[in-house]
């Protein structure tokens, strides 16, 4: 569906897009920045195969930048090499085509079906490629820019098989979270290469086909708020921050594990406890705990908690 949007250039050197333009991320992890230059602050990331809306085009030839919007509503500038612009028809065809979903935390795409062949690209969990063919040990995959290669079946699954095995239970989600223990904190990171606090939550949930807002503040405003610590259940989100004149201001988020313990990304992905007598007691975060949030019962019921089957970016 082609949508018309009117966007005025916010700064000199940016070209407004007057009709909806589309694209798909073409590298394993794409960095979004707050302005159209490499030295600008990174604000988020998007994964290979993510369908995006192109909102503006930078006028800084020969290295034009694109301002894009990701499926969680986030906006930022990316270098043109990171995104493959597509027509509305090609964008629809990409979304409708069979996919291979990367399930390994990190993986490699080879030129041939041999680990001794040349490498085409790296890949991370949550990346989505075209599924061109499936053999006994390898998947032939395609990129949005037309490149083709091979992935080990141990590293990726045909989307149909992935959906049959998809587990959105708290136990499965927390197991995925624990599989990233020790992974480094990176501001605005949102992949197994490195994550900030909300990027960690967002990455874990996306591996289970759940899309929620990108940052901890907006995350705290979806689903069901849990005010009493005793009402928390494993898989709930836990929010931290400060209170301004009694009003909570959220700045950090993690998953509640149960038994007064939580997992989050701060310095690295790690587990802490709210219990003062516990070996892993986290006094700092216990002191700034605000409330919890329950999201799993609200997938596809809250308009801001979607999946790749229901999010508009994947449906057009």
C-alpha cells in the first residue's frame, strides 16, 4: 500500500520525500544516527532484512544518507550503503517472499555451500534473508540487493519451520536472555554484537517475533503496569530510574527472572538480585527500581506490541 506523507526538510542539505519511499536493510546490523554523518551519535540499530520507510535523503553527495523509520517507529539517519531502496512493488515482494530466519547468535553467509568458500557477509540472530533453496545441510539465501549465498542449517531456519517452533513463553524468552550473559553493553546497540538496556530487551523479544517500542520509557507505557513487586512474574519487564516530584522517570529496563532476580544490560548483560542477602544483590538498581510491566499477554492486542505478521512495515 502506497502512503503519501509530507515531510519538510529539517535542516539545510536534506531533501524532503513527498511520496512514501521504501527500503530494506542490506547489512547484518545497520547503525542509525541522529544526523547524517558518521560522527553523529548512534541512536539505534536495525537488522538485515528489516523493511523500513525512507523519510528523507541527505544531499551530501557522493555519500548520501537516508533518514529511515524502522518497524518500532524509531527514526534515524543511515549511510546509503546500509539500505537497499525499493519500489513499492519490490518492497511488497520482499515482504511476501519466503524467508530464512537467522537463529544463531552469530553466523556467516558463504559464497558457496562450503565453509572454505569466500564469505559474503556476517549475520546475527533475527536477520531475515530470502529463502531461495533448502538442502540437507545448507540454505541458499538472498539479500535485498540481489546477492546470494549459503548458510548452514544449524544457523538459520526456513520461516515456516521457525514459526512452527516459535515459543513466546516466559521460560523460552528468559532462556534466550541468559544465552547473552556477558555480552557487552553498547549505547544504542540492538543486536548480539552489543546492546544497551532496552536494546537487549528488544533483541531478545524480536528473536521470539515480538516487536515493542525501542526505548525503556516508551516500553514502560505498553502492556500492563505492575506496581507491586510481589505481583511480578518471570518474563515481566522491570523498570528503573528516578522520581521527579513523585512522578517516575524511566531510564533503564530488564527482565524479571523470578525469586527477586533480574537480567539486564549495564556494562554487560548480567543478573542481579533485589534481595540484600543474595550474593548477586544489586544495591544500585534496587534503589532506583520503579515498577514492572507485563507484555506477553498483550502481543497483537496492544497496538504497540506487534509481530512480523501484524506490524505494518512487514505487511505492505
